[in-house]
């Protein structure tokens, strides 16, 4: 389910990356995307399922988490795509201020 923001996405939006730490920017954007996806997933779950997911996350087993999400969140890919598109839209709307930032 890897939905991420890439350098190509930023270039397509017309964001000038000259002089910017692109690795740090991409890491920040993808962390923000992951948080948005996680929040949307938690919101879609009932209390029992949300608790199950939190317990799995505490164990830190990414493979088990992925399998659980696949089994319990049928709209997972849609959530991830929608949240990526929303974040990219926000970036597009703010590209002028991003480009003018040092």
C-alpha cells in the first residue's frame, strides 16, 4: 500500500527545489501523509478494531500491521490515495509560498 509523495510529484506541481534539502522535505511530507492516513484509518474503525490496531502498532511488527490493515480496512488503498491527493492539492495551492521560502 505504498502511497508516497515523490520528487516527481513536487516537480509536477511546479515547486522549485533549488537550494532546498529535498530529502528532508520529502521525509517531512511523507511523515505528514502517513499521519493523515493513520488518522483516517482510526476514524473508520470501531473502538474494538482501533484498540487491536494500537496494540499491534505497540509491538512494532510492520508485517503484522500490514496484514491486519489488509484484512480489516477494505478501503485502505482509497484512504491512502485520497489523503495523498489532498496533501498534493494543499501543496499545489501553496506552491508560491513554498517556492519563495529559503
